[in-house]
C-alpha cells in the first residue's frame, strides 16, 4: 500500500459509490458507501476538558467493512444506539478524515446520513484496515495524498475475528 497516490478530486463525486479500500482522507470528501458493522465499542461522553463539552454529543467507534477493506466508523449521539454488529449501513455524504488529531475515521458528519439497509448478508474482509494507514500530502500535487505507511493491517482498536 505505501506510495499509492490518489487525488482528492478523484473521490469527490457525490453520486459515485466508493469501496472502503478507495477512501482518501480529506475534510471535504463526500463519501457514499455501504458496509457491515462488525463490532462496536461502548459509547463515550465527550472529554471534560473539551471546549464544547456541554454541547458535544456522546460518541462511539465501530469497526465496519465491505468486500475490499475495513475502517473505523465514528458514531455521534443517537447514531450510537441506532446501529449494532451485523447491521448493513448505507452512508451518503460521509467524510473520511482525522479525528482528535491522528485517528482516521469514517463518519456521517453534519451533512451526511447513515441508514440501516439490511442485516447479516454481506461479504466482508477485515484487512486492510484503511483507518490504520498513515497519509501525507503529495509533494508533487498539493491536492493529492500519498500513502506513507501501513501502521497495522488490522484494527488496533478491535481485535481480529478468528
């Protein structure tokens, strides 16, 4: 995976559905994809030192996958109770970007929508986990991103299913 170059413009199409292996981190990406929820962590309240702690919603992290890759999916507020392992989810208008500094997560964001479209009947793989890839700006193309390193082929948050 290292040294794979992908332009953010290549993934910005609103109507195009992308596979998880093709996600590129960017704060303005519009991601349309479908995946299955494999595991979900317990909900966590916002950190007390967070400047907007009173207004911030509870969050929880989920491990999701499709037939090409896995990723971490960040659920906010009511989304935490809306999805369970085994649910098939369609994400429209989502974002794949850094959360709290360094962790890459897929999320609905303010303008996106996540909806349950089925249960249990979807092929998936657990590796590679695209949330475990370190990216950097391409020196030859400031609009593009280059995969710098694979931190782990599997999620370091959720143990592999074996």
